[in-house]
C-alpha cells in the first residue's frame, strides 16, 4: 500500500508530461489519456480507502518517506507522504470530482484546437493538489501549493488571446503571491522555532512554543489561506478567474484549489489553538467573507460570476468553522466535501447552459431553458436545493452544523458569528433562487450570438456560427458527470450524518468537542428554514412574478457597489496600486536626494578640496617662492606678536 501513495501523484504527473510533451500525435487521444490518468488515480485512492477502512482508528495513518530531499548539516527536508483520514478525504474528493470534470471536458472542449494542452494542465493541477494534501511537511506542501498556483494561472489564461483572460490569469497569480509570501515566512518561522517543518514535530510541540511566536505563524498561514481560498482581503481574483473555461471553474474554483486554505487551517489546528488572537482573526475573516461573497452574488448577471461569489461565501462558512477549533473542524471539512459536489455540479450546469446558448453568460439573455435542457435543469436544480440548505439534501446537513457551531461560540461573539451565518443563509437562498429563475423559468429572452470574429466571442464548445441560439441538451460526456454530482448533492450529507459517520471518521485526526449553544439544534434548524423561505420568497417576488428587464436597472448604492465586487478592485487600486506608486516615488526621491546626495556630496567635497589643493602644486618656481615668502612672513609676525604679549 505504501507504493500506491506515490502513484497517486505520479500517475497524473506522468499524464501531464505525456500530454504537454507528446506533440500533435496525441491530439486525438490526449483528452481520453488525461481522463484515464485521473480515473486511475481515483481508483488507487479507492483501494487505499478500502484498506484504511479495514484498520482500527489508531492504525489508519500511513507515513512514507520517498527520499531525502535536502540533507544539509542539521537541516533536513524529505519528500515524504502522510496519509490519514483528513488527507484521504481530500484524495477522494480531488480525484473523484477531478475525473468527472475531465470526462465533462471531453465534450465541452471538443472543438478546441488546443484541448490536448488543456488536459495536460488539468493533469498537472491534479498532481500538484494531491502533493499538497499528501505532503508530510510544510515545505513539501509549499511545493504543491505553488504547483496549484501555476496550474491555475495556466488554466485561467488558457484562452490567452482574450485580453480579459490573460489579465485575469495575471491577477490571480499576483494576488496569490501575496498569500504565498505569508506561507514562506511562516515556514521559516517554524524552522527557527521548532527546528523542523514536519507536521508531527511542529504540531506536537506547538503547545510548548510562545504564544507570540505561534500567533505570528498562524497569522501568516491565514494570509496564505486567504490567497488560495479567495477570502477577504485577498478575494479580488476569483470573480475575474471565471474567464477560464468552465471546467476550470468547476475543478479549481469550486471543489479543490480554493479549499486548500481550509485544509491548511484544519491541518495546522494545534498552531491556531495555541494562538487565540489568530483564531479570532480566522473566524472574523470567515464571517466577513461569507457575507461579502453572498452580497456580490446577488448583483451579478453573469452566471459564472454569480456562482463565483457563492463559492467565496461558502468557503467563508468553512473558514469560520475551522476557526472555531475542535468544535468546527469536522463540519468545515464536511461542508467542504458536500460543497465539492453541489458547486462543481452548478458550475458544470452553467457550462452546459453556455454550451447550448452560444456561450452567452448573461442570465438576462436566458429564460425558459428548462424545457430545452431537462437534464441540465434537474441536475442544476438539485445543486441549487443543496446549496440553499433544503431539508434532506447535502447542504442542509453540513451548513446547519456550522451555523449551530457558530452560536456555540458563546457570548457576544457567538451571537455575532451565528447571526452572520444565518444572514448568509438567507442571502444564499435569495441569489441562488434568482439564478435559477432567470436561467430556467420565465419568458425566453434570447438574442443573437456574437460573431466569432468579435473580441467577446469565446472559443469554447457549442454553437459558434452566430445568429439566434438553439438551446439543446449537452452530450453524454457532459451530462453523466452532472448526474453523478447531482446524486452527491442529494445523498452525501445524509450518508455522512448516519450515526455521525463523518464525525467519527475525522475525529481521530482533527479532534472534536461538543459546543454549548444557547440555541438548541431544533431552534437553529427552524431559524435556518425561516430565513431560507424568506430568501426564496423575496427572489420569487422580484424575478418570478415580474418580467426580467433586458438591462439591469441602476439599483441602490449597495447594488451598484456589489456589481463592482463591493469596490474591492477600487480599494486595491487606491490603497495598494496608488499607495505603492507613492511609496515607490518617495523611496526614489529619498534615494536620489538623501542616499545619492550623501554619496555624491561626499565625492564632490573630496573632489573640490583636491582641486583646490592642486592649485598649490602648479610647478611654477615663482609660486613656490611667494609661498615660502608668505610663510616666512607669517612666522616672523607670529614670533613678534608672542614676544609683545
């Protein structure tokens, strides 16, 4: 079994190498080769999972050292893998959902001339993400961390001939570099504090380190998590990242990469538990982001950007739960898994709609699609019900637990966090009902597709001849993954909750404590159902009972701000871009006037003094005679003056 762990990473990595270096001879079979690599990795994960189930709770951890990576004196870094219940959960999610998205991409990217390269990038991403969650130390985790950043850059900017896609890729890359800087500094602090960056020694010794040092490490890890998981204040890249092909949004920006921050915080739980101030920062970031993303999602007419705001919000729930410590770790990961099913399904459903609508993304140009795309309608609808927390579906079991855990924080903080989580649930029900109504219900509001020669046209799959759209159901390679994900959206949460199966599965790794909520579980559920009904009713009254205008009305100041992502780019431009420009100019001015002034002034003074000194040594005898006469006169005068005194 130990050899299979390395193969989990090696198989998709080999697939990426073959697809990216194999040349045009793999153009036809490349997509199937990439899908096969993902499926084989998933099969290996299932075998390891079955083996793990056959062992007791204490025997389920498996550590494998592949080779010594950097042995230098007392410094040692190994390439080693750590497989336990937490990493196994991620392995199955990454490879399972990843395989379905690979299969979906075969249909979605069927007409793209560069699809072989696309599947190579997908395989590269899977390998990097698996390395991230299987690493047994923070330094190797950082390699996977940077690998998924590189793969996301390549996939977001896959259609780099579009300026918007190229810009979005660069933006995602640069924003993530800010978070990655926090990760690198945190690893350095770990080594100076603990003498290692292996998970076991670091987490075991965390309670013996100073609180100040732990707080610094935890806050830097939080900064890294904010970058990868698009949390405030590093959330600005996620909406623009929707410029990439829709399967990329489903794989990276729904089910896997953006959840890496949740994994990092949960895996580093002992560090955060030893730094209460950092834990407060985590729950604050989660609460703010879940509201931030939900509000943004309410104002977006682009179906993918509305779902991007939803992703930001749902990961905010996970970060909030992870910040609650042992009370919330299990529920953070549980919601992460259920979210992987229904959000990936929603993104694939959005791609299916685009496939049948000439790549149109404006929901104001949809309407009435349920009768033309029945499979997409049903699967998307089940994902919608799951994300809003409809009773019995996956989101109901996972998100309700987070809301309950937030109230269990106790005191004023508990009421604030629980209230924010409840408000987020209401807004989620509103904007997702809005998406559902504008896309599948009401009158048909279609318009002719843009010409393929126009800059706005996307080279994705679907009808591209221009003219009026002809909505139709997607091919089986696209609908089968959507159906499987819809089944997960319906049943996963309930299966996890039977006899607290998911809690018992993760508890040996993450630990668990029962919170003392001032509200009982039934009260929280009733309140959640009430706000759900309120959100759905408000959206129905606004969009279901009235015609949807072709263009968005001006709206309130909040609506206008939400359309511009709550001015996050404006804030970044004013504070960071312009602030950076002013800082740079100030430093240049100081460099020129102060640093260069001191250096150049010293040189000029020496040069001026030497120039004047040279005048005394001009080589003329008469000048020397005058100098000697003057010196003698001065000496005589001084002698006479001394005698007179």
